[in-house]
């Protein structure tokens, strides 16, 4: 495990600089040097008052294979939640203040549930075969010159 910094949360209190025994933290660039970071040390994580530093795994475990019936059920639930989110968003865009707030909250809630279903069915795990297939499909489809094809190809290589 190595430390990473969320730049949006970082308040530049720089306590991480003082507690890091290897000097891996750099507040100028916001980066933490993995080569210098001690595996699992977490001194910077515990010292950060803004909770901008956390630990991430260097490698991910292989996902457990789900039975096809469970994956099908999760995918059906996922499609249902996506439809519900679209309906709630539509209601929100055509409503007045109170109804709009409720419909927006429902849309967000159903999106979170949909993402959970997608993760559970192993669709969104970076190391899963379905993610590799999805990325390969992205490379093969013509999305236009603004689409980051090189980034998707590089991600496929890394996975």
C-alpha cells in the first residue's frame, strides 16, 4: 500500500512533510513519490488534518466470479436503476423548487445504487474482464477526434 493525495481536499498544512521519514511527500506538485513511500507506513495519512491523504493498494486481488444468475439479476437491477435515474432527472428538470430538489435527490440515490450493482456484478472493477472488453469497445468505436483514444489504449495496456 502507498499513500496518495487528493488535491481537492489538501489545505497545504504540510504536516505530511514533517512526519514522512523518507521525504516522499511533495506539496509543490501534490505528488507522493511511490518509490520513496514506505509500504503501509501511514504516518502522513494520520497526520493530515484535512484527510487529503489515503492509502491505496499497489495491486488488486482477482475478483470473485459470480454465478451467471446473480450477474444477470444485478444487470437487470442496474438497468432498472438507470431508468429510474433518467425519470427522476426528467421530473427534476420540469418541476418547481421543492419537487425539483426531491427528484434530484432521488436521481442521485438511484445512480449510487446503480453503481453499486455494477461494481457487485464485477463490471467496474479495473481488473475484471468486462472492463477490458468495455475499453476495447471504446477504442473500436468512432467517438470523434476529441475522444482520448491514446489514454484508453494505454489503460488497456496497464490492465
